C-alpha cells in the first residue's frame, strides 16, 4: 500500500512553480535538440551535430518523454490544488456567513463593532469566540492579560474586529 503522505509530498514537490519552470525548460530544450533528427544529414554534418545525435539521441528522447509526463503530472496536480483551494475558500466564506447568522456570534460582533477600533476583552474559552477567531472575523490583539483570581479557568483576552467583519457589519447596519 502506498503511503498517502509520501504521495502528497511528491505532488507538492512537483507542483512548485520553480520545479515546473525547470521541468518545462528541460522539456523545451530536449524537444529542440530532438527536432534536429528531422534536419537533413548534410546540414547536421556541417553543424557538427551528427555524431552528438548518434551518441546521445536516446538520452535526449528519454529526457523529452520523461519531462513531458512530469509536466502533465504537474499540470494535473496544479489543477487539483486550485480546485481544493477554491473549495476551501467557499467553505471558509460559508462558515463566516453562518457566524453572521448565528445570534450569539452576531451579538459579539455587534458589541465589538460598537467599541471599534478599541480592543474588547472576550473569554478565550468561549466556543463562538474561538470560531470567530478561527474564521478570521476577529483576531487576538495580545497574548497577555491579567486574570482575576475568580476567573482563572476562562481568562478574558483582548480581541479586535477584522476588516472583513467590519465591512459586513457596516453593510448590515445601513
């Protein structure tokens, strides 16, 4: 059985732009050299390429075919990556919309909008606060806080509203 993480690493390696450029350059170079096989022999002798082609033509052909298939794999991997990224972006946006439609999360956002641009201390262990932070609608403004002795289990940290949430709240308030 093939290890899926190994396959993902190979696909990630092959789909990097710099690697694609190098493979494309190898493919074009080997295609250009291989095209000399279709030039008349007299011309190849005058260019001193006949002996080179006789000796190394199989290597050029292997490089041509190999780089072609690697380019195809990179193209498919790039397409799948773009598709996956697009699906994730749609999911992310849907989750943000769901949080705007959630009454408790919306109350938090409204409260923060009223206090904007000041930071607002929110309980770090609250599920809605965590979701708002996770989906990019609010962001932690600092990592330190003074916790009261009676509130050590759920300290309050400063959060600020993200521009995307501010823009959406402005549209809703109009």
